[in-house]
C-alpha cells in the first residue's frame, strides 16, 4: 500500500500556493491518475486523453 505521507522531494508549492507533485512522487505512486499533471512521467496528454510516448527518466 502507498505511504500517504509526503516527503520533501515529492512536491513543491507553485507561485499561486498550490501543491505540485514531482515526477519522483508520481513514480512512487506507481500509476497515472489521468489528471494532466505537470510532471507526469507516464506520458498522459490531457488534450487527447491518451497515454503517449512516456518521458525518458
């Protein structure tokens, strides 16, 4: 089961004060949530709704 506590390298705050999850967090979680996350390592494209070519790690 996934640990629900966040490590400092799992996120940062945007200029607007929102939590932004890092690529490291997404890889730890282990799946794509299909929300169009800024640092998605799985290659999800929110505009097309498809998982495209994953980013290189």
